[in-house]
């Protein structure tokens, strides 16, 4: 149908990917077709299917919500076309004087309407396609010469428009192009949503590093841990690129032979690596050494630990219930990273105790059970607090198992630390006191359910012989962390020194 | 091309094919590997008796790991290699 040339009403609409399009952009390169369609209209579907194969310059204006536009595009084989989304009250359709869908409007290079076709008319539509630079060979084959359309949505009242848009919304969502569901389908997850490791995100995480550099094999499947794979794990975990040096150091630490990651991956025990971070990197990354330090809420704390777990279960292949057969597992297995509260502590931080300079940043990994809280709100003396902590430590692994002979972490809260420091106690004083007092009689141990299998109790001279919980004070690792309050925590060990895992420390390749 | 960078090494040994099962134990050398968990030795003692008395096994080789928490050392694996089959006592 020829119309007297008049300016096509300008519009601004978004496409299904939320990109904004203007009429001016669309016809800037010559005559272009505006194809007004609607998902529920069979003639619209058939017309769009025929148009999709022509290569004509065109955009589709789909009346209805984005879900309907995507569904229509998929059904018509038109996903390569620009699909603009027009919703209630369908002002653009009204501006173009629509009564029917499909309506095809040819707009020339000057922005004037040159021609239009209402409903399906094979010859008329073919002429429009031709003028828009499309291929009309075999155009519309299999379709009748004429086919009427349906009422365009701008002709319905507001209530009907809402009903139709509710139907749109009920359509299955489009295949997620945000990648989140796909991550679950691929199994690249610890059970929670992850950030899809696109090339751009992984490259940003790697920075100038060589992604092919190998840190070694991750047991038990011996997957090679390249820096690129570790970067993918860090992206999945939600790390910012500035956290990556800490992730690298933690991965190197757990891969040290003395840490025995292979045994830890395949144990029925609930143990997981706890990553203690020391030095100036903590403040630089905004890590949280205070309230909720063992828990949730801080991106750096949570995602650094999570990156290491994802490396263990994805690159290492120890997925829950398959190669990871931990009997009960635990929430600490999602990731566990503790920055020491060096600012509040009046004691030497862990890395200085281990011989590093205070200005060096380090990670120390220890295989550990989840935390068990220790409340002491009443002791008035340092010995009182020490006694409470000692008795809690005597329960690690099992209350009747002596000795554990394994690296055990005591997270001491600032208020407990202050009471001890006020009395002149150092970290060494506390752990010596714990080591000396954490004992139980051979008779008690023999009388317990598992006592007959305890070699130390079996070899004791008498029932009164005291068996120590720890074989040396160095097994007790003290870290000051937490906020206000008088709750400390005990992080029980995995299998003992020399037999299972030993703590490992790595410096972080990081500069302020 | 995959739009995502994979954290998984495709060459990782996720699945290992089982060795073919012997049709008979007659005349075989069988290794019994104690992983050093409590009472594993008693279990393997009983197995040794049954294998020799009832299944015609020619020789039983007793092997032991220093700790259940680590992969067996190379010398233990080398001893296991000379056996036709190995039973590993896991216990927990």
C-alpha cells in the first residue's frame, strides 16, 4: 500500500539484550523495514519466519514483554534479527497508527515512511523486502497469497493489555545468557551460584601473569593447576583481581607435600584448610579481622577461601559424595579465610612468630575441623581464661582421645587476649600453660569407649599416669581475631603431625 | 569455542578402569595391604587364613602403609606390584 511520504514517528526502544535503539540508527544506511509483530498472532509468526531468511535491513518491534519477544524469535528462527521490545501502553504502535499485526512499515533513508503492508500479502511484502535490500527468491513459499493478522495491542483497553502481559511473563525464561544456570549444569560450583569465568574476567584476574605457568597437580585426580585454571576458580568464587596474590599463595601452600592435600581431600573427616592471613595485605584488600571473622559478610574473607575450595573440587576433582567422602562435611568447607586482628592484638602475629618480618604478608594453611565456640564471660584472672580455653581444647577430635599430636588453632578474641596481656602473658605463655595443663589420666582414657585402643594409655605405668593432649606446644597455633565480646573459638585438628598434615606458610607475592 | 575458561583439567584422572578380575585365585600371590587403621591387622589375618585354606592361594604377602592418611610409599607399591592382586583393608 503506497502512502504519501511523511516522517516516521521517532522512537526509542530497547532490544531483548537491553540495548537502546533509535529510529535514526535503524534507517541510517538506507531504507529499512519496521516489522510490528505479536507472539500470539499466527500470521505474525509466519511473516517473521519468512522475513528472517531474506537478509533485509530490518528491525522487529515485538508487542509484549521481553519474554514474548525472545520466545517469538526462537520459534520463528529469527534470533539473528534485532528484536525491539514494546510494552503497554504500546505508544509506538499507536503513533504508527496500527490496528493490526503484522504491519510492516518501510522507512527510507531520510526517516520518512515510504510504504507499508498490513497483514500478510506475499507480493506486497516481497516488494518491501526488495526495497530494504533483501533477497526475495522463494519468498513466502508454502504460505497463502493473503492472510489477515490480529488486533494490535494498542487497540485493547488497559485491563486487556495487562492480561496479555501477564501471559507473556508466564513464558519460560529465555535460555540464560548470563551463564549462571549453565555453571550448575557444568558442575562448576560448590553448590552456590558462581560467577561465570568469561575470558574477560579471567584475563582481568590474571593480569600480566603467565596463565600457562603450573603450580603443580591437584590431588586426587591430579589435574594440573595452571594459573589460568586458578584464575577461573577465583572468578567463580567472586574474587576481585586484587585478591589473586593471596589465592595463589594459599594454593601453593596447600600443594606443599607437608600439607598432604591428597589425604585431606579423601578423608572421611570433616577437615578443611583454614587460611590465616597476616601482614599489610589484609588492610589493603579490606579484609575483616573483627566481628564475624570466622563467618560471613566480607567479600575478601569469603571469596579467597572459596577460590581454594573450588580449586580443590574442580581442578582436583574432589566433589562431594564422589571423591570427597567426608562423613558429615561442614559449612567451613565452602571456604575459610581468617585475617589475624593484628591491629588490636598486643601479641606477635602468627607470621612473626614463624620468623617473618611484620611487613611481610603471608598465608598459613592448617587442616582443621569447623570452629567450636568457647564462652568465658566470668573469669577474673588469666588462669581462669586459660583454664576455660584449655578444657575446650581437650575436647578436640574427641574428648577421650589423647594425644591428638596435631596442629590445632585457637582463635582468641580481643577481650580474652587483653585479660591475658594485661597480666603480662604472651602467646607463648598461654600455649605453654595449655600444653602443660591439657592432660588426662590413663585410667580415665582406658575407661572410655575407645580407651582400649589407645596406645599411650595402654603403655602407661598406672591409672594415674597423665597423658598429654598435645605432644608439643608448637601444635597449638594462636591467632587473635574477632570483635567485641568474650567468645573465643577452637578449630580442632585433622590427623597428626607426621602422619597427616602439617601447617604450611607461604609469603604472598604482593606489594602495597 | 567455549565462551568460558574451564577450571577443570580434561586429563585429570576422574575415572580409572578396573583391572580385570582373576577367574580363579588358585596358585596366585595375593598382597594384603594394611593401611594402619585400628584392628586392620586382625581382619587381614583372617583373610590370609581363608585365602590359603579355601582358595588355593600360593603365597600371601603382607604389606603395610606407615599411615592411612597418605598415599602408600613407593617401596610398598613396588611390593604390591609383584602380586597378582591386592586387598586393601580400609576400616574406619
